[in-house]
């Protein structure tokens, strides 16, 4: 797909999309006047009393896709429903090659419409033998909205780049490939620091090293910085970067082809730093991305091993498939050197985060109610569901170890909470922290990586 902007409707285009959220009858007449034709008789009556309805018409060899959004009160959720339907037609109809989308002219919804059109037209067929026609989509809006449209196109492409990263197979998207991909970013003002295996050993990042010990691929800790302000503490984002998770010696069962996506957290915080640079936000933001692969060989860490973490705490490994929290634990402890204003970790951490909400919601936990509440508000604003779970002290006993300071997993049924309780042990003292578990929303077996959480998290960055 090729995306651009125009303040004029191009009458040479083969397809037109009209998104109506008010004055449907009046605007249909204006559209007829502009194109010097009449829509089929009864069109207005066809949409009467309906909301979030889409119909397409072939008139004078041109396709018109008419979408009537809920006119009582337009919302991002209604636009989302409509745009999924519209984009399905654009993607699946082979005759459509060029499209003018006449955006709903409400300034607060312009960015969202552009983001969702590009999101819904995404596909990943890099490894399929296929023939595709490059389709050109032009967003039509008044000239004063041009900059919003063009910037929104760039934001959407950053999200789709992130989705490409997640959809890559594990034999391609290993730690080295991830590193090289990060090096290709075009946004100015970002500074990348790379911690290789030798430095990880020197820094005593033993949990990261342990998780990667069964892999032939090298581990890394990447730190990407956006620091436009002097003498201001940064917001530090941490992203789980397990490029493939076999479960280690506690090997997974059933179909786990989607475990190539266990680096989604790292890809998400990388995208967020690109957002910061693109929009030049006046906040210092740092992304920390531990990159490992959880595999099995004679060097792999074992259930029952005790490993001394970066923080100095000794961790008993009771489950090698609880590896994400291990690499985040070392990263959280290490983040103290960055003098964080607050910490936000993003991870596909627990399968339970998906099952308890039927894969509909991001799960959050943390030590600061105000930060969590702000994120819930951002989720509502960006039409991404966010729900908090408690971190009651009573859960800590589930991680008690008889031979070490703490164990990394428990047989308790509170899997999401136990994982966050483990992470909390490694948060530097007196630092606000929020754990964002995206395991339930970040990937769909049919359509692939979703990019879910990036919009709400970026909105949060702008407000804290």
C-alpha cells in the first residue's frame, strides 16, 4: 500500500470512500453534486435508522463505498468498526487500485482514522509466493489538517514496522537480526547503546545470561535514548525480548509456533521511542531491551538452579518457562543506573493474561495507583482496553524459596499476579513502576501481530 494526502478529491481514482458521521442526507447530495451523478434511489432510506453500516456501489465504472458512522455520538470504537469493514473491501477487491478516502471532518478523529485505515490494510506475506497489486490510498481532508494526516501516516508505518518485526519467524528474527533492524531507524535524535555478552558478564546480568545459555545466538541488552531535556529524569521503558521461547527444559507443549512473538515487548518499546523522536516530545524517554532466546542444549539453565541476579538476590529457577520475568528482573535492577523518573515494563509475560480476559484486554499491575489510573484513561481514549489487577502482599508467599531469596514461579493459580510480584522485587527503591502484560492482545493467529498497546502507551508518555 502507498499512502498520501490530498486536499482535493481526484476524479481519476477508481474508488471513493465516504465516511459520514453527521448530516448524512445533506452530504450525500453534496457528493452527488461534486460527481455530477445520482446514487441509487433509496440510498438515504437504506441507511435510515442504521449505525456503523457500510455499502458499496458501482457507478460509472467507479466504486463508491459509503459508510455511515453512529450519528448520535461518533466515537473511536464506532470508527474502528466501520474502518474494519471498509478496509476489508479495499484489501479483498482486486479491481480496486486507487482509493480516495474522504475523512470524517472532525479534527479529534482525523489521526485515529488514518491510523486505523493503515492498520487494517496491513498484511505480512513476505514468505508467500504471491502476486500483489500495489494500491494507492489518498486521505482527503481540508488543507489545515494536512500535517496531522501526514504525521499520522508516519506513525502508522512505525506501528506496521513493529508488526513486521513480530511476524518474522524465529529463525530470522534472532537477537542479531533485531539489533541490526534497530540500527536502521531513520528518526534523528535517538542514541543506541549496545551491551554484548562480555559486558553482560561484567555487569553480572546473570539472569539474562542464564535464559540465553541454551542458545547459539548471542544475548544483548540494548538501550535506546531520547533525551531532549537537560537535568530531567527519564521515563524508562523496558521491553521483553525473547526472540523464541521453547520453554527451555520445561518445554512447552502443543502448538507454540507463536512463541516467535515473545519479543513483542521489546519491539513495542522500540516503536515507542521512534514515536517520541518523530513527534519530538519534550520528555526524556529511554527504552531498555534485553534480547535472548530460550532454547535447550547441555548448557541450558535447569529447574532447581540458583542464580545470583544483577540485584544480588539469589533466584531459584523452579520453571525455565518463566523466563521473561528473569530477563526483566535484571533489566529493572540495572535501570537504577539510568536514574528513572518511573519504570514501565511491557511484556508478553503470561498466557493467563489472555485467558482471563478472553484476549480482549491489556493487564496492568504496579506500585503507583495514579500512574495506573492515567494509563487506564489513555486506554479508554485510544480505544484499547486496560484492566488493573492487585498486587496484594499476601501473594508474595507464593514465591518463597527454601534455598534462595526468591523463586521465579509458583504452582499458585494467580499466574499474572505472581509474575508481577516477582518483578516488583527488582524495582529500585522509591521508583514508580507499572507492569504491562500484553500477552492476550498482542498477536492474533489469523492476522498476526496487532500493535495493540502502542497508541495507549504513547498517549501516556505525553501525559506523565
